[in-house]
C-alpha cells in the first residue's frame, strides 16, 4: 500500500488527512492544534509507508514545514490552496448529502455543520493527484487536541 498525508495549515489548527492511494480511500481525517499536529504526522509516518506529505501553500505553511523537518520528516510537497475552502463546502455535501428537507436548496447557501479543515486537506490531495478519493462511512472527522 502507498499512503499520503495531506495538511491544510491554519493559524491555530490544521486539517489532517491520511489516504491510501492504491485503494483510493481516506483512512483517517481530522483537525489538530498547531502545537500537536506533528506528533500525529510522526505516528502515521511510523505506522504507514508514507510516500508524500502534501501541504497547502497558505497560512503557516512554513511553520508546518519547519516542525516536520525537526522530526526528520521529508518528502514534502506544496499545493496551491487558493479557493479550497469554498470548494470544500461543495465537497462536503457530495460526501454527506443533505437530508430530504434541504436537498433541493442550492448548495451555495448551505453551510456544512462541521469544521471543514479535514475536507480542505482532502481537496488539496485530490488537486495534487488529480484523483477523487472515496470517503468511507466509517471514517469520521476527528478532533485531536
């Protein structure tokens, strides 16, 4: 198996996503504080054969890079994240379609109930690889401290 990690850096938190390239599925996803994200990335790096780490090129991307390099984690690739948050709103509704009552409303006026950082990380990975991943029902968006 071949795994990728995708990171959407922010000011206080970041979206993290672990995906299996061969199966095309998301393995784990969530949101972590900037203080602790590198511990989770290190853990994933030890547990899985991580081929590449994708990082959005926006807010705090250099901080993310420095933290990972301190832990001797390499194979980093930056991806343009312009417009990814808006696109994540639409992607959210593709993964979790709205219930019957609001299904017919335009997606532009619907705001997802969950934090979108993990979905943005998915968008970054899909943009980088030009591939749409499957989000299995059993994978929930986690919040790591």
